C-alpha cells in the first residue's frame, strides 16, 4: 500500500508528461517490492518561481519532493537500501539527478489510516 505524494519543481517551459504518474507508480512499486496494483501516486507540479532556498537556488536545480506512506517501514538496517532504490527510481522517472530527489517517510500507516472505511491492520 505504498502511497507517494510527489511534487516536482518544473524547469522553465517544462510540464508534467502524460503518464508520468503511472511511470512513477510502476517504478516506485518495483523499488519498494510492492505487489502490482498496490502503489499509488499523487503527482503535483510546482512552478520554479514558487520554490526557494534561503541561500538561493543553485543554478539548474529543480528538485523532486516525495512523501512516502507505508503500512510499515522496513527494518532499520534495510532502510538505506530502500531509500537508494526509491530515490533512483524517482530520479529516473522524473529526469532529475538522484541528489535532487528528497524523500520524507511518514509515520507507519498500520492502525492509523483507513481506506474505504477499513483500518489498515496493525498485524
């Protein structure tokens, strides 16, 4: 049940390609070893003029921010590998360097998130 909220800062003149959300869902699902049909993506564009860094945005940097919700996190010793796989998958799908992809893990969904009125089980 991985759910990714993806926000991509667009380059001047760039737009979101049709099918990018599906490409991201498939790439992320593979990176997370999720069964087919269980990875969801919500994709949003952010105009470059609506993105800032307090020291100024480095030339040519258009980052991708990913918030990840999963029922359960992988074991701590496996998390860095998961981060690297997912970062690479998102970077490839979005045409961005991996160093410009930023992941934010949300708290585990088990026991606190419901779909269609059914709570994600804790066990």
